[in-house]
C-alpha cells in the first residue's frame, strides 16, 4: 500500500520523528495509535509510538509503512525486530521506538499500562 508523502524534509527533533511515525502508521490504517513521552521515565529513548494492526500481516504492513516513510525522508532505521512473526514488530530509530502489535499481543503485553507514568502526546493534526 503506497501512502502519500507530503513532507519535503526530514523531521529534526525526536518529537517530530515520533509524530511522523504515528502519521505513517495511520496512513496504513493502524488502530489505537499512542505516542508516549518517555523522557522522564527511561533513559534509552525519548518517545514510544505504539500502534495496533488487525492481524499479523496488517502489523507487518504498518511497520513496513513506517520504515518506508522514514526512508523517503532520509531517516535511518537502526533496528527492526519481529517482522517475520508480525505479532510485535519493533522499529528503533534511536530516540524513538515504534512498537507495532497484532491486537491480542498488545493487550497481552500491556505496554500502555506498563508505561502509564509516561505522558501521552497529541500527534493528530
């Protein structure tokens, strides 16, 4: 699924990267997209983006859409894990970590609850 790319230049801050990751995920019809400000909670990243797919294939497609979107902006993905299985795909771009879950797996691991001390960030336009 080819998403429309309206940005001309790469985002400069980790907040901008997190918001654009959420936007890319929404273009692939991700559900329950959450952006969490992790800066006061952990020391290994600034933001989490958490999204759900309706199936493992949908979760894989969402992660691919985020990675492809970053590539179109010249942003490098440091690491991608779990793509083959598609139940929990992790995309690490340094200060932002994107978690794409198959719906039941997201409920099982409960990252939203686990990191409830992190402040949610509004990302929608």
